[in-house]
């Protein structure tokens, strides 16, 4: 059982990027919330490659470089030409004293501190450092990381970082790298679709990594952003298909929704979705993973994994046969929007 279907991130780019329908997200291998051994990290990457996954996404933030280092070890085995690779800019990793380390949500990290920098020099320095950690000469996709309100803490700070990107030359650096053929595509990796829509109004972006904002629980992106992506031929890399946990675990005590304990209204909605899934003998997590791929702009989904077992489970979920009646029942009960494209519609159009 392998992940074999590929699509293009953006057919407008001079060097289109083929993406497997499932990618590998690198945040967990940066020791997100808990330590992952090097052995488990490499086994997870090996299992992904063995299953046919060829798109790998990482970032300097993920473990203050640890994820990129681990990716680099695996890429040396796979061969750079055999995969598609994305990393991100916006955070520089600087040497520091022990009390200055800024691990954010990561544990057991190198002695580094993060400095946000979306300037021309910041983009170039970040990209050079990422290439060194990854042991590669180039990435395929370079993403502006975390200029959203969720990551910056306020609309004011988000606006300031977007202004810095355009006024201080960060966007210019990305375009130069793309025009020179150093990278094939540029975009942003964020937690909110609204800032993606704003970026599309300011520049020529090829795609976005959107974390958790188009899921079985959230489809507000259908109002304006996803139609704009379809019109502009902009591809979406969909991260966080489980809304940080609850669509994987179900409405259990302590279930996480958007990195916090799920409120009662979300728990209640998930219980209703679970009931429909159960009536069709379908795991909630399989429905959550496959639902996002129903939209034509969503080119790949990148669930996390910390070991080979989790990778194999993700691949099995992607291939799990879901009765079409499940989707129509979710629509009929008002649990997904009537205008949300469904996976079988995407399969029929393929």
C-alpha cells in the first residue's frame, strides 16, 4: 500500500512541484511537546519514503533546527532528486546563553534563540542556514512562516510582520530566488486563511501551507479564500487535518482543539460527527483525513508522525474506503457545509 497519486502545486510555475497526496510534516520530529529519539525519527522518515511519500515539509522553528537536521540525514539516504522539499523563513536561529533559549512548544532543543526577521537579509540568511542544516543545495518550496494573528499574538503584530515582508525586502528575496530557479515556488505557512487571502492581494504566491483551518470542523475558508485559490490556481498544503487532536481522538476528556482543551460546543459537534461515522463503520480520523482532499485546491495533506507505526497508520487511513453515504449524511445533518467539495467528487473528476 503506497501513496502514489501526485498533483502539481501550481501549474503556472516554471518548474511545477509534484506533490504526493500525503506529505510528511516535520514539526513532531523537532520534539514537539515531547522528545522523539533519533532512531524513531529516522524510522518514521524511512517508513514515509517506503510508503511512496515524496513531499517533506520542515522549518527552522521545529526544534530550533533539530527537525531540519533529522530531515537532512534522511535526505542523504533518499537522494535529493527523489523528493520534494519545503522549508520556511521568518525565524533566525541565533547562538545564545542557556537562559535565552526560546524553545516555544519544543523540548530538548539546541542552545538557540529565535529572532523573527522577514527582511531581505533575513530571508537570505534563513534560507542559507536551512540549506546547511538540511545538507542540500536548494528547497523546492520556500514558505513565509507564521505572519498570522495566531502566531504573532495580535492583528497589529501580524500586520507589522506582513508590512516588513513587503517593505523590507523579504518578498523581493523570495521572488529573486524563484526567478533564479533556486526554488520552484513561494508561499506562506500559517494557522489562518485570512492572512493568506491578504498575501494573495499583495503578491504573486504559488501556494500556502494552511494548518487546521479547513477541516471537518471548520469550513469558513470556503467563503472567499478557497474560491480565490481555485481562481488563481494556487495550491494548498493542508496541515493539521485533526484540528490539533480532537478529530483524531474524538470527543474524549481532555481532547485538544486548536492546541487547547476543546470547548463544549466543539465536543458536542464532534460527537455528532462521530455518530455519523460510526453508523457507516468508518473511523472519525479517516473521515477527517480524507475530507480535506475533496477540495480541488488542496493538493496534499501533511499529518504528523513520530515513528514508523504512526506513518503506516496515516497511510492506511488515507486508503481506507469510505462509503459515499457518510458524506451525504454529514451534509444532511448540517455537520459539513453544503458547498464543501467531497472526496468522491474529486475522485470522479480525476
